[in-house]
């Protein structure tokens, strides 16, 4: 800088020498001065630099030079254009903003405290470095035009506005001002005159104001370097400023703060709060001024704040103090914003809450503070009561007086907030004890974050899938959920806890409102601690952390090669399988089996450490069974595998039939041949006796002449043959693939025994349309009855004869069928002896009244017993009544000794038992 000042002094000295001399003297003197300049060591500095004025975040004075004051330096290194050339190229431009100019000429100036020297320069000439320096106003005293300028970034931080206050002598109708500028992404230290090569942008300025021109540069990039100079033309007189530079971020003028309001702190203090109108690229600092009487200019700056709030004295709430706030860059240069709109503390909120909104979890406890104002005056805290949703007054035992005006309430063991329409919160009201409440309330959001996270390792031990779900109806609008976790090297801690070194695991929402996350690869013996994080603008909640070891939550593959069969001879269900891979030998198995049908009723059988097979006892060995099996680690916390593919048993004979069928005969007389034809009837053998099927029936015959033969019936339940002998014994056997039945029924046909009559009477009573009862009596007999056979048939319709075998020790039997009272039926009762079938007794009508009479006979035997028992009970009740009555009257209180008994007449009060 001293070198430059010396150059400025030398220029002044040379000017004095040249004045008043002839051309020849002037030329010689100029050569002498030039020689002196060459000898000075400051010459390289003058040749290689241009001074540039850095625009400050404030109003500044800038000289604009007239053409006759522009010194055309011989050191410019090239041909210098005259000012008139520059004016011809720029001064008549009428293009709209911004305009691209091919002209690259500008003033390269050097100045000191007392003088300024500028030369017209082109960017295409030898590059010169820029030296930032402020212009001293005294350096331009010899200049007729010193102009006041202010540049700032306004709007949405994308508009550079430079205001130029015009001197009265220059303010004319033909005044025209242009702002030339170029943009560089480099800092000023790295910028030279070569940065101005190429097109230069020009912004026409609006001078329609009374004494000010406004120049606007749009689409500003805050962190770039802008090189600017002004050109002012009035008539034919052009003025041009030295070069200026600015980083737009250094001259930002923020918009004034907005939304001034009062809030309460956690400690019950009152603070004034505000917000920024737009998002700033840097932190702001704030000034707060307060005044009780702004008309008398009694403003006082209270404090410079770093945050968007400032604690004030609670006593100011009842006053008429006014508050304003402004802001600027906290750590760098910049303009102060305008003061915000006036805010009257006394007209603030009638009730203040802390917190105004609160997010809490189920089961937690929370506290709220409030200050209540009545007619703009804070009331004492002891006069404050709290209401929940204006429907439930909170007990005073949950109140606490923090100070004279601040009341606190605590809510315990919170329950989840139930949505009510569009409201997802509980409204907490702070009111006066006179039950006067303001409309403002605090909002309490209670979310259930008791989320159960379950994890499962696949059977191939390659990945672990974790699942968790939440009720979508309880989620707050704008909230988000994410799973966080961290991994321990080995196993889990005794008490899992969250960690700041956790990671977020991406989870996917499923159709059933659950989330699913997959860990792959996994470390089988590591402990994975997991929890769900609930995020909302009101805060963050976390579920209780849980820890899982992948080796403990394995879901094995299903057992394979499952087979099932019912064993021969024993009739047991045998199940075999192959254990899944990647499992230990210690496994627990569940076998579900059931009869194969559309709706299977499953039965469960468990077995452990089985050698890949199990035997199950079943009730029905002759049906088809469906079998499935699954497994899990024995004694662990793992999961059951999926059920295996179903295996089916085949129905096959496991034993020979346990017995042959019961059968009966129908005898038809054949007079032409003088013989009787016998037809045997039997019912199909059930599976529990056939074990499990009957391939054929074998009928064995034995006659009184000791002749025997057998015949087979494969697809039927009847067999006919002629009866020609006096005695003919028939046996029906059941046969399957294993063998024939060992226990069989015999029936002997005997001419002699068919005349033996032992049934003395037979009565048939109609109970209802589906039931009749047969009652019979027997006479003395010499032969032993082995069974009875009852036949019945509807004589009005062509129906088959029906029959049933009855035990020999009964004389009454119920038959269930469809019976019609007006129809005619034939009922026959046959006694069966070992020697043959006796003579039957038959009836074709129902007995009327007899069955009720029989019941009455039985009742006559029972009724005396019931009556005598009732008499004994009644006598015991009378005795007990007398004893209780005596005890009661002995315990009647004396009215003289008992106050409640005075005036009561116990003799007139009946006692009922």
C-alpha cells in the first residue's frame, strides 16, 4: 500500500511539472519523469494490480469520474480507447434487464487517501490482480460527483438490489444509470481482470424515484463473487465508477422476524418467541427492544439473543410494554433486518401452557404448567384448577404450586389416546376455580409403543426375519416408525438397553399393517438388540429394547419323507419320517392325525428324541387317516417348523373278522314240492368287527342226517335253500384277506321246536310316530331261551320284513321306526332256543290304554315311598321352625337398653319363615 501511495504522490508531482510548459519542454519533462518511474521499484506493483472496492453491509460513498479526469496510463500495455468510444458503445443501450455486452472495458484504478488514478482497461490485455481496498471519501474530494450507494440481498435471497442516491445537480429527465457486472465462482483472491473476458451483464436501473435509482441483479448465487461498476449518463456527460466486488452472502438483509408470541418454559418462566420468515443459509442473532412508551422514543435494547426466544420477567405480563425484534448474520457481515411488528405483552395469550403440546407413551407420567390471566392480569396459582377435555376435573392432589402465578398438574399412568374424529389428543384446560376457562388448551398425545418384536431364523440358517406391528388407528398424522438395532459379538446382555451406536434397519409394510425386516447375513451366536423408534414433530418415543440370538429362534425345515400306515395284527398308526437338515438330534415333534374327510378333526400326539418314527393307538383302525408332522429344537425358544406334506394311510385288513354276522330266516311253505324254502337274512358286518372288510360270507349247513356242506356269498346279505330235514343247523361266517371269523352265530331249524309255545302274551304300545314298545309275558318253559327275534311289517305297504334280535333276559323292547296310527302293522315275537326256533306270537294292532296302565302300576309302587319321605321332611321342618322361633324371641333386644329398638312393638311384628 505504501508503494501505491508513493505512485500517487509521483503522479501529483508530475502533474505540477507539466503544467505551464511548452510542448517540447513537456515532452522532455515527461521523459524525465518516465525515467524516474522506471527507476522506482514500485513500478511493477502499479502495472500488475487494480484496486477494487469491497461493498460493505452498509451505506458507502463512491466516486464517479468525469472523462477529463480519466488519466490514460502509458503502462496499460495496449491501445486504450477514449471515453467517447466507451460512451458510444454503452451509453445508448435500451435492452431489457439483464443485457449481454461484448464490451469488456472498465476502469482500472489506484487510489490513496488524497488522490485516485484510473485508466481505461480491457480484460484481453495483460491480466492484473485485484487489491481489495476501501475508497476514502477524502480521495475523491477533487471529484465533483461522490455518490452514496447501498447494496443488499433481499426477497427470497436471490435478488441483489443496489440503491444510488443521485446528486441534485445530476437529477435530470435524461439521467440514465447502468450497473455492469460479471460473476465468478472463485474467491476475490483468485480473481483477476481476465475474469471479465467475454460478455458482461448489464442491469438498467430505475430512476423514477425522487432522488434515488434502484438497480436489480436477479438470480443471485449467494456464494459466488460479483464484480460490478456503475455508469451514469446525463446528456453527453458520462460518469463511471471504479470496480467493486461483493459476495452476496455478506450483504443479506433478512426479513423481520414474525409471529411474536408468549410461551412458558419448563421452569415456569415466561418467554417471548418469534420465527424467521424464510430459511436462512446461516445462523442468525437477534436484538430485542422493549418500551413502555414508544412515543417518547423510550426504547431499550434488552439483550442480543442467539435463539428465537428470550425469557422476560413474569411481572411484565400485566403491563402494557411493547416488544420488537430484529435479526442479522450471527458470525459474519450482513444487515440488520427491519424491526418486527409491535407486540403488546398485555394483549398476549390469556393462558400460557408448558408444554403447549406433549407426546408421551402409555404408562408414563407427565406434568404441565400454566399461567392463567383474568382481565389481562395473572391470577394466583392457588386459584387455578385443571380439567381434562372439559369433562373431568383433575383432583387437587395432583396439583403443585411452582410460584405465585404458575400452577403444575401431573398425570399418572397414561392410557393411549383414543381418536375422536379428527382429534388424536386429550385437551388439558387450565381454568379459574370459578369454572371460568379460556379457549386455549394444552394437547396431550399418548401413543402405545409397547411393541412386540419377534424374530425368526430360517431353516437354512442364512437369514433372520423380524416382524412387529402397530395399530394404524393410533398413529399420529406425520409420524414415522423405524427399527433400530445394534449387534453384540456374543449373546445378549442380561438387561438390554438402547445405544447411540445403533443402526436403522429398513422394514417393509405388509398388508396386515405389520412390518417385516430381514437380516442377512447373520451371526448365529451374536446378540441383536432391537427397538422401534416413533418419530413425530412433537418428539421421539422408543419401545422397550429386546435382544435375540439368531441360534435361539430357528424355525427348522419341515420333516420330509413322511409315511403312515395302520399296522397288521395290532391296528396301530405308525408314522415314519426323515429329520430336516441343519438341526440337532434333540428335537421335539408334534404329529397331527385325523380321519380323512372334508372337515378333518385333528388329534395331536407329541414325542421327543424319536428315532424318526412313532406308533399311535387309534380308535378306528379301519379308516383312512391323514398325518402331518412338524418339529422344533427340544427345550429351546425356537419355533415350530411348518407342517410337513400330508401322508395318507391305506385301509386294509389287519385281522380276521372278530365275529360273524347276526342273521334270521324267513320260511316259505312250498306245498307243491312238500317242502319249505328258507331265506337267510343278515346285516353287513361293521368295520369294527370285520377288521376291516368282508370279502365273502361262508354259510355252513349241518342236517340231522349228519350231512354238511358250505356255500359262499360274495356280494349279498341273503341266502336261500330248501329245508327238507327235521333239523337243519346253519352258521354264517365272515371272511376277509386275513381269515374267517372265529366267533359265529348258529341257528337251528327244527320241526319239533317250532311247536313249542312259551310266549304267553304280546302287547304293542304306540309311544309316538317314531317309537313303539313291545311288552310280553312268558309261561314256564323247559328249554333255555338264547334270544328273542322281533319281526314287524307294514301290511298296507309293500315293505320288506324287518327284524331285530333281542337278549333273552328282557320282556320289553323299544323299536324305533316310522309308524302311522291308521296303518296296520304285524308284530311277531319268536323265542329262540339252542334246539331251534319256538312258536311265535303275533299281533296286528296297537294296544290302547294298556301302556299307561302299566306305568300307573309302577307308579303305585313308587308313590307311597315318595309320600312317606315327604311327610318325614315336613315334620323335620316344623321342628326346626319352632326352635328358630324360640331363639329369635330370646334375642329380641330390650328397648330400654337399645336405642334403635325403642318405639318398636315386637309383639305385633309377624315373623315369616
